């Protein structure tokens, strides 16, 4: 059996589907009840309480570990999840980390993620670590403004990074869960090309078949909007990356091609598959 945490999100959904289609027994874990593919067991659990995962992990062979931000909060103990996995007989853990562990290692969340990576390496379990950059699905932040005003509003309109389709992250995760050859690997996951917010707006317009205007926000305007849904410190950290990516953050990684034997999907492909989210009712 394979346990997938974050199973109803942008990565967990396609990963669960891929594993089920491969004939695997899958337990999908999420914080709230949600539909899952036929034949998949769904369990509601809170990862900030690792002991509650004991019945889920006992007897499982593999675990895909995706942690939301609150699991890194004081007292949450994400390393205890790895301990519970080992105690339950899990043989392999695939951890979703972040590219920032390598490119900007001194932020608080990235220090915590590096420590978790180190815990996994020292656990005695088989492991693989996935370090994606920015997600194509972050463009869903613009869905409401595109539906209402046919406008994408974002800072740093002409600064780009090679964002990755979450479906490609899921495909790499499935390979790592199913194939022993990936044990002990760290994969940096990016899309096939650097793409700017202005270019993303054009791709969304093409997917919709209707115009979409790009409106460039100042950094202060962007921070004010972002701070409504995240701590101001994290908003500043994110804006630092978006506005001044390092060479390592603009590098197109070969790892998706290496694992899947195909190129990563471009943003235009993601926009076409998700056009309904941006379309007026």
C-alpha cells in the first residue's frame, strides 16, 4: 500500500490517480473529506498530530510526504511523521521539498525543510527528495480577476522563472514511489522554459480565446495583497524570489526529462487544461 498525504491538492490528486491506474493500493490522506478515485481509500487526518497517522502508516510500503506550511509551525514536529512511518513498517518515503533549500537556504521555512530532509536521510528508510521551483498552478491566484475583469495583476511582469506543472511533479513522485532506481536521489524540478507573468497572461488569453490584459503591480501593492493570505515576512521572501531570481532559480533542470524520459509540460499546456477556472460562468 502507498500512502499519499496532501492527496486532494494540485499534486496529490494526479499522483493518487496515477498510482491507482498503475494498480497500486492507495490510501489518500487529507485534512478534509474530498472525492478520490474509485478503489482508493480516503482518510481524514491532521499532519500536525503525527501520532494520529499511526493506523494509516502501519503496514504501508511507501509514503509520499507533502507538508503544508502549518506543519512547520512551532510544536508541529514534522520529523515525527518520518518516525511514525519507520515504526509502521514503511520502507520508502518520497518527500516534497522545495528548490529554495538549495537556492536560498537561510529562510526559516527552508531551514526547517533542510532539517527534515536530513532527518529522512538518517532514518534508515529508502528515500527520494523532490525540490520543485514555482508552480504553474500559482496562476490560479489570478482566476478571479480574469473572470471578473479579464486582467492579470502581478509584480515584476518581465521577470521570469521556469515554473513547473504540478502534474509533472506528481508523475516524478509516482516514478520515485514505484521504481527502486530513484532511491537516494534528489531531483530539482522545473518547467521547460523561463516564463514571465506577462507571458503567462498571454498563455491564459490563448487558452480562453479572448483578450487578457496584464497590469503590473508595484512591490508594495503586491505585498499588501499577499499579506492578506500569508505572513508579511513570507510575502517579502516570495517577492524577493519573484523580483530577483538567482541564476540557480532561472536554470532549467534536466531532472523531469531524466526521470520521465520526456520534457516537462509548458505553461501553455497547464493553462489549456485549466481554462475553465479563468472563464466567466
